[in-house]
């Protein structure tokens, strides 16, 4: 119940956010670009935004200079990856997609994913349809994952389910979070220390 209540609260805030035009898309994109460069990611999964999501797509020309861009394509109750190409068509849930493609992408390096909210474990609350959850569950590898949003809807409680996907970063124009993973290798810890404004999320 907490998850659904927080989802509805977040949706309401996001819709108000459009009205007052507080979005700062470039600020979100700039932080994503730092992570892409630091990790030398070349194959990027990017989303085509809804009205209240950060529009990183307008910076795609900058990304495409050094990266291949892919977008999610709804297929049954899950997603598949298709190469970005025009034209885009509006599909169900007001989502824009390119035409279907039979080209198979073996592996992506990094995924940038919109969220409705994020909980203390850096797990994603989406629209409740489960498309991204099923997609990531079926992958046999885990790409670096960045959650993005136009407002800060971080909940400092565990309100997600076991099947909700977990991100490595959560970026919005107001705060930035990353997950510190504990690695069982001589008690060494690995984490991203991009700058002092990042807030670490601990997870075992």
C-alpha cells in the first residue's frame, strides 16, 4: 500500500511540475554524461520521454557522436531493445516508439531509465505495468543503470517489491544518489565518487 500511495503522490507532483516548468533537463543529462564517459559506455539504452519525464532525448546528437543509441520497444508485457531511428509513432500509454526491428542487440553497456520514485534500496517505482522489471529479469547480464527524474522523489524506506529493478544511480535536478555495493573480495568496497554532492546509498 505504501508503494502505491507514494506512486500516486509522485505522479501528482510530476504533473504539477510541468505546469510550473521547473524541469532542468541539461543538469540531469550532464551528470549522466559524466557516468557514461567515466565508464566508457558505448551502447546506451535511452528512453523517449513522456511529458513529465526529463527530456534527455534532445541531447541525443551529443551522445551519438561516441555512442550507439537504443530505445525500449513494448512487446507483449515486456520490452525489447531496438536501434533508435525516425519516425516515431505514438503507441499505447502515450509512449512514442520507432518502428519495430529484427536487429538483435547482444548487449548494452548502460541504461538510462525514467522513474516515478525510488526507495532506500535504490529500487525503482514505475507506473506499475512491470515492463522494465520483466525486461531486466530476462537479461543474462546487468548493465550499469541510471534512474532519472525531474523531481526528487527519494523515499528513505523500503517500499518496493523483490522484483523491482535496482539502479546504480538516481539523478534529478536537486539531488544525486549512488549505490555503494559491498563486494566480498578481501572486504574491499567499490563505489563511484564523482563529486562531493553525491549521496551514497548503502546496500549489502
